């Protein structure tokens, strides 16, 4: 009753945001062009809370999509994509700053995408007289439209007929005279194989 009410001056209290760590995994390290890849991002914090917010995924510096951390129930989110072209990609995930947590980025993950191919082998003639050499031409087509490279091994059953290097997706081998009869000629490029009987 002898004292009047009073209010203190405001005191500024700063609360530092918690740090985070972001990790990135994928459903498979190597996939085929057109195949869906699922990237999973996990964000952890030493404060024990489940961070909530947006995670952006990049292929090098190009964005490929994003996913949202809900902040409840799980500290992960996923992004599925089938648009990566054939080749080697450096994928990273970046968790954006929020009011309670400092953003962080994952280390780069190497993602390899192979182009599915079809290999066609054709001969200069379906039937030749004994003693005449035959030229075989191989054409390799890629599903993503890229130009196939590498080498082709040509075989007559288990006997090798030679190898050639693809130029603009094609190469040829001049096979020496074959023994009389029917031959099963195989053009082999990695796992792509197509038979042609002559």
C-alpha cells in the first residue's frame, strides 16, 4: 500500500538457433535412363528437435526439385525423379534456414545414369560363297538420344572375329572367310547383345 507499481526496462534475450546436419542417400547409386530414382534427405539437430522446413536438391548448381520436412514424426523427406540424363551427376541437398534451426547442406553424392541401348548387327550379304570375306556393321542406339561410344566385340560362337571402336554410334569389322554352313554372329557392347544368324 505504501509503494506504487512499476515496470522494469526491457531486457533483450537472444536465443541462438540450433545447428543442423543434412545427409543424402539414393535408392540406387547407378540407374538406367528413364528409371525413377528416389533421394532421401535426413536433417538432424543436437537440440533433439525434428527440424521443419524446405530442402532443395541440386544436380551441380541446377535445381532438380525439393521436399518438405514436416517437423513431426520424422526427420526425413524424399524426392523421386526420372529426368536425369545419362552421365555422372553430383547431387546435393540443402536445408534452408528456419526460425529455430540453421540451414545446412549435404556432401555431394555421385549418381550415375546409364543410357539403355539397342545394338543391331548387319552383314554386307546374308549369303556369301566360301572364301569370301564378310563385312559386319554394328549400330548402337541410345534411348536418351545420346551418341553411343565404346568398343564392339564381334564373335562367331565362341571364336572372336575382331573389335571396332564406335564412331557416331557405328563401326564395322571385315571378317575373314568363314567355314561353310550357318554361323551365329554376336555383337557385344557391355551388356547389350543382339544375335544375327548367317
